[in-house]
């Protein structure tokens, strides 16, 4: 880990993503600058991995561009920061054998019903995938990207356990309505791939990006 070096701008509101990134880059070298406009391209009409994953990468790239534009407008010249890192994480469940669906964040007044349906229809005794796209742009304009993809198995989702889980309010603001590091771990029976990817940042792949850019 490089203790003294150029600063890294993290374009994310997620405290979990910041915690993970701090394992690779000292907190003293990190600064959070989130995009002012948080509207994102959606996944409506996309039902295959071949269409979902490029859209996910595009979202991470657009966030990166927005943060860098904000830095320019605030007159933070590139010499004062080393790179901008942005990411986006989605849960991808199977509707049918050939059709997938992206599950967002269950917010709003109906979040409990939305989460209940997801857990019963897509998670219970089934496998789903979690994908994270990461975009790193250095001060010289070089752009590097990577992706994490993890399979997660859930056991049976019983009514009493699901009622208890909803009462924790943990699903709010979380992609797919759960966090691997939280109470939802009670449902998980297996994880194939990077656990940190499910939490919000694939550590190995991100380290490789940062190492290639001589940032860690």
C-alpha cells in the first residue's frame, strides 16, 4: 500500500464502498465527491447478461465523467488529484431460463412488498448474480475499467424469517434489497466469486486497476 501518493477521488455515496477502498488506499489519500445529478440510465427492456453488463459499465463510466466535470468546474486541477474511481453494483436474477431481471433498490412506500416479492420469487432456494462495474480515470485522462461477477445462493426464505428481516429495515437503499455483510447473511448458503463484489467493490480487480495506475 502506498501511504504517500496522489489523492484518489471516490465518486460514491456508499459507506461500504469507501470502507472497502480504504483497504487498498489509505483514507488520508481519499476524498469523496459524488455526482450532483444522480439520475442514471435504467435497465428496462434488458433481459440478458450481454445487454445488462455493458449498460452497467456505461453507468460507472458516466458517473466518472460527471465527477471529473465537477472537479473541473470547482477549479480542482488534475494536478491536485491522482484519479477518480466510480462504481455501480446490481443484482441480476433469473425470471426464466433465458431471461434475467435487474433488481434495484427497494425504496418508496411499497419497499416491503417489493422486497418480499423479490425474496420469494427470485431468491428462495435459487441462485442469483451480483455484478459491479468499476471505472478508474487518472489525471492524464487514461481510463481503466474492470468488473466483478459473483454468484450467490439463498436457502429457503420462510415467512417468519422474511418478516423478521423486513422489520430490520435493512433492505432500504440496498441493491436487490440486501447486504451480504448484514442481517441477510442468514439467507445465504453459498458465495461463488468475490464476496467484496457483493458488498459493493471487487477488491482484487480494483487493486489491479490501481496497481496498473501506480496508485497502490
